[in-house]
């Protein structure tokens, strides 16, 4: 199961809960809630699920972008208990201000979609005809 927020109200609620269970220490927001003992991973219960608090913070501040379970989060500050949104990063994921989108078209059924540029240059099967491959077309636009 990945962590994904598509609702601004859920994202705000999660971030409010994180504020309740953390305190400001310098530039960091240090977690004092539940911690997974064997790895020192901050954990938060939200909508009935026990989540990695740092992944949940990242997902809540990047609406519509899921965080898969196997992806490990990193803290730019080096503190594993920090849940400051500006310090939580996902390796290999660029910030939203750097996202570029690439239009793609299916080579079989001509379905048109738009993908994140980092995904557009991989082999992507067409979700419509399931027999074609989505291929990039020329133009790229930034957010």
C-alpha cells in the first residue's frame, strides 16, 4: 500500500496531527510520538493505518503523488526523527517546482496522455488498448 493524499482536507488534518506530536528544535521539527523501535522510524496512526510519519508528511505536501512502501525517505538534516516537510525527501524524486510533463501518445490506438517527464521515457503500456506503448511527443511544459 502506498501513501497517497488527494484531498487537501486529509492532508491538512495529517499535518496538524504531526504538529501536535512534534516540537521545533532549531530548523527541525522533532517527532516525540510513537517510534518503531528497531529502526527509529516516526510512526503516526491516520485513518486506521499506522504510517511512517515522514512518508505521510511528504505525501501530504505533494498532493496526488503516492509514496510506495518500499521507497525509503531521507532527511536533508540527518536527523531520523525530523518530520519538517522541508527536510523530508524521497531519493530520485524531484521537487514539484522542477516537475516537467511530457505529452505521450499510444503507438497503436492513438490515445493521448500526459506523464511526468521522468516516467515518459520508460516503456509505458497503454492503459486503454493494453497492446500499444505510450511514446513521447515533442513538447514539454513546466508547472
